[in-house]
C-alpha cells in the first residue's frame, strides 16, 4: 500500500517542479491537506512566488464606481433584487478625484470596479480612461465591470485600459446556472476569451465555498485556470450576505481558501494574485496568510469614504484600517513585518520562459 503521507509530499514536489497535476492528483491533495497539513504546500508556493517576484507585494487602488447592478447573482449583496441597499454611482469627477488622491498616495494602478450598470456607457468610460491615462501616464488602469460585448471591451482597451478582472465564478456549467439567475455560463466564458484575444492582462477567479461546490469542482477550476493562463487570479472565500438567498449558507473557510491560493501559485507561477478583501474580512490574519500562501497583490480601497459601506457584496466586508488606501504607510509596515516589501510600481505581469 502506498504511504499516503509520502504520496502527499511527492505530489506537492511534483507540482512545484512541473506546475501541473491532473484531476485525480489534485483531488488527493484537496482531500488530504487537512490531515497532512498545508505548511509544506504553502512553503513551496512561497518559494515559487519568490523565484519570479521576489518579496514584492504590489498595491492597487480600488475605486468602487457603482453598486447598481442588472445581474441577480444569488451570492452577491449588490444584486438587482436587493431592495435594502442604498444605491450610488460615482460621477466622472469623483472617480478622477479618487484616482488623483490615490496617485498622490503613490498608487500606480487604479482598479475601477462596479456592478453591471448601464449608466456607464462606452462613451463615458472611454472619456474616464483617456483622462486617467493623460493625467497619470505612468499608471495602469484595470477594469472590473462585468460582462460587456466584444466591441465594448475593444473600445475600452483602445482608450487605454490595460487589464480586466472578470471572475469566471465556476467552470461547471450546472453550478454556474445554479448560483446565477440572469447570467449565462457560455457568455461568461466567452467574455474571458474575448478579453484575452483583445490583449488585456486578464484576471479570472472564483469563490471558495460557494454553496454546492465540490472538491471535484475545485480541482477543475484549477485545470481551467491552467488552460486559460490568466495574468491575474482573484480567489476569495464565499461569505453570505444577509439580503441574499444564500444568507444562511456557510462561508468558505480560511484554510480552504489558503490551500487554493497556494495551489494556484504553483499552477501559475507568474500570476498576479491578490490576498483579497474577502480573505481579510473572514479572519484577522487572512491577508497575512494569503501572502504567505503565494499571493502578491493587495488592493486597498480608494473609493470616497462615504460610499464604502454601500458597496456591500457580503456581510462583514472590511473597508477600514489596512483595507483603506489612506493607511498605505501602515499597510506597508505591516507587510514588511511579515517579510515582504511593498512595490508601488504598476506591477505588470512578468513574462518568463520556463527553463
Ligand atoms: N460586476 C463585476 C463582475 O461581475 O465581475 C465586478 C463586481 S463583482 C461584485 C466582484 C466579485 O465579487 C464577483 O466576481 C464575486 O466573485 C465576488 N463576490 C460577490 N459576492 C460575494 C460574496 N457573497 N462572497 C464573496 N465574494 C463575493
């Protein structure tokens, strides 16, 4: 009989060396990580990150431009069906002002994120992106505005947008249809490939612990990411929101999220991976553990302070303290304390050839 503990370590070594495991091997790791411990996995993930990015952690300033959304995602607090939230959208001037404040704090990536809000037409967004690029030519612009058609993505790219974050949420079509009401699997996946073809640095990702997700699903998410090869991967624990149908569901755990983060680092060694706000929100040490498991990006909140509480995707979302851009210096200290160095440059994806 194979010694399972030996096999566990052998597979992690194999993943570390080859940046790939098949579905069966992945399921073995996921099923046994609680028994044999995730320390070795995290160690190898951290080693891999250091090989390509050293100790650097990139900071991005996040501006939440609107919490209006036409989608009805069952997990999300800003979904169109929620009548209990105060809706807001930022004017062009407020968006530019938030980015200017961020620029003065040293940020060189602005992430404009929001619900799918038709108010933000291509014309309006093109104007915002062009002005940002003109005023802050050394900064990158990342968009995270959900699904738009190919032509729209292209126009925004030509206006100067550099990156686009669009989590695929799940590669299992049945699960996708189960957790969404008016979004469609094929359209979501097609959008991701469109973004890639246009030339964006693309971010995909999913939540850990979404209701009905199986170990097999998690293994397949990793295999899909390997195929898509996104430049960025956003992973966070699912956390219930009181005004959604999932209000009584269990949240994803810190341990599972850390495991998945470490596996992604080993699958996609050069990916830019944030230690997400959702991770920092479920546990005091969430961000620290995320960084130690191979994450190399933190995205503090640059939105105007008066709207932060309204961008409530899930209960307990933190937007104060180290999650707030104003605390950049303190965050820098905190990151240094745990052995990493803040890098305020644009922090683009690095190209490398495997030796
Ligand atoms: N509308 C854009 C989109 O769909 O990509 C950007 C905003 S959307 C709210 C950003 C991400 O938040 C989603 O992709 C989802 O994974 C995450 N999210 C939403 N509700 C969540 C919850 N309850 N727990 C954890 N993450 C959540």
